């Protein structure tokens, strides 16, 4: 039974004089505060903080937390976000005293164990990507994109080239053009083919000596593998450009193919997604980048190096800044808490385990797609990779039920909503990524709920969800004018 006790605001719960603890009378002479502190340090009025008991404040936060959905309590098929279950053993390992008690200002000689862990992570990410040089600095996928573009820019400038254009397909994540624009490039959006892949003719028409980078997600945001990726890479390389692989969908290809093998020159990882880590609501993230050898000198530093010939009194692991580095993009060595969890995940599964991750992720997505395709058709591709994008366009035209109606009503059935209205190339898009960690029973229950929803009264669905504290907030207003402060009731 859900407990609603103490879920009002703390100001509403406040009663004068209530405390979490009562301190005994002082057993030493008491002096007035104005004799102990300068006047500038003394408040002239009470701070107005709520006064509550310890049980009230504990129940307040615990009971409010149960109103949230999370991977530990709900199926979370949020397409392109890879919201899979996070093994708890990695949480325990990441919180060991030898890890959490370290401080980045410690002498590197005292951090050799952590530096060894980070070095091994660099090496594993290089192996998985087929790209030999890695920086762990970026703190999220979008920052990884931005960092890689700055790296490419520095590379071209070092060669005396001024290239101005970054190309991307119209199915790209919005962060691709955003990162390119912030890095100072002109953005060129390309059309997709009828099958949802990169349109080679449009790509050819836009490639020239001003092309710096072609950014592409593979598998793309429609859940389809770009079968012409090798030819695409060759076309970009022929005009002197670089190929950037958005690694958001690495969950689908681990152990089967590598960006470096199919023509990518740079990529980012989402360690918090592909290799698990608690994420959502903007973080915490980790977006290391991997690049080809000729780009290594431009990476942000520090990177971790291993000296196999170190003497008895020398450090085996050292911090080095690449000679032509673009500089730091984040403090210290990156988001270490997430990198450590990713390291644990990689070491736990090993090469065979990672390949099994992708096999099961792709199997789950195709199973769910197959049992829903008669009610939720998928416009592009017979088979998908780790996710698929269905369209509610036909349902909307026949009875007025939209993708948003379905997504909102799923909350009443205990499922987090899938991604909707992205990518923009699919009308009334519903993007579903079941991940490899869900069982057949969970997928069947999700499909059954979809079928039930599609039989309901459209007017009832337009008002969904019906079981949550808040139904349908104005998301545009909420995003543009967020209220982040709770004020004391007047």
C-alpha cells in the first residue's frame, strides 16, 4: 500500500519548535554569539527554514521517492536511452573505501591503483571501438560529441586547413548539430533514403573540400544498421573529411563490429548507458571518446600512460597531456564514479558476455516488434537492431489516438513511456528499446497493455494518465519556465 503520509511540502509540515534532535544544556559557560562572531556573520532574522521532526522528514523524502518510476521498479523502454538494469554489485564495488576515499589532488604516486583501473578502461574502450586513442574526460555523450569535434577542428587547423561544414542525416540525435554549431561549424542536414538510411546521393551532392566531419549514429535512430557505412566512410575520406560515429547505440553491436573497422575516425561512448550506471534526468554521465592514431595528439588531457620499464621507485602509471591537446573539457580525469562502474561491467562480462548483451538486446527488440506489428506498424526495416520505431499515424487517422495518448496511458499500466515523436522522420513515432535485461514475461505484459490501450475510448485516452499525481503538465512551459524553488506559503 502506497503511503501518502508526510508528502506535503516541508513548509506545510512545519510546526514551530519541532526538531530532529534536542541538545542538552551546555556544561561550559555560555557566551553571547555577538561576542564570538563578527556582526557581518550574524543573521538579523530567522532563516525561515521548516521545522520538522526526523520521522517526518524521512517519510517525506522516502514516500515522495516512491512516486517516481525507475529501472529498479518498472520496465523502462525509453528508446535511444538504453535504460537497462544496473547490477548492484557494481554499486558496491564502486563504493569501496579504496575508491571513494581518494582525492584527485593526491599525488599520482598515491593513486596508482586508480590510475591502473583508468588505464585498463582506456585500453578496453579502444579495443571495443577499434580506435586506439582514448580520453576519459567528457562527462556525457553530448560533451563527447563536442569534444571530438574540437579535436577534429584542431587537427585540421594543424594541417593548415579551414574546413567549415559538418554533415549529418535528418534522423540524427539533436545533439549532433547542436554540438557542431557550438564548435563553430556550419550544419548541413541530409535526407534519408526511403528505407530510413543515409541517402548516398544527397551525401555525394554535399561533400566537398569544406567538409570537416560527417556525423552518423550506427545503428541509426530508427534502429537500423547503416549497411553502406563502409562506402559512406570512403566517400567522406575521399574529400579529406572525418567520420564521427555517435556511440549512443553501441548496445546493439558489441563484439560484432567496431566503428574503427567500418570507417569511423572518432566516436563517443555513453558509459552510463552501454556499460550501465544509474542515469536519467540529466546524469550522471560519462562520455569518453576514442579516435584514430593521427588524432591522438589533439585529445583532451590528461590521459593515463603505462610505463612497463618503470624502476622500483618510479610510478608505473602517469598522467600526460597530449602534445597538441585541445585542453581540458572537465576537471581531473572525467566522471570517475561512472567510469568505475563501467570498468566493473566490462570485467564482469568479458568479451563473450558483451557479445551476448548485443545478441539479447537485438533479440528482445525484434520479439517485441514482431508481436506488436499488427497494431503498431514499423515503417522502416523488416528487422531491427536493439530498438524499433513504430508509427501511430494510422491509428490517429482512424480513431484519433495519438502516440502521446498511448505513452501517457502506459503510465497507468505501470510502464514508463517509450520515447515519442523522435526521430522526426517518422510521423507519430513511438521508439521502443526493451534492452537485454528484460524477460519475455515483461515484454509480453507490455505488449498486452498496448493492445488493451488501443481498445479503449479515445476520449478517455486523451486525458491519461489517470493514476499519477500530475496528469499532463504543459511540458513546453515546464521546460522553459521551470519552478525550482519551493517557497514558504504566504
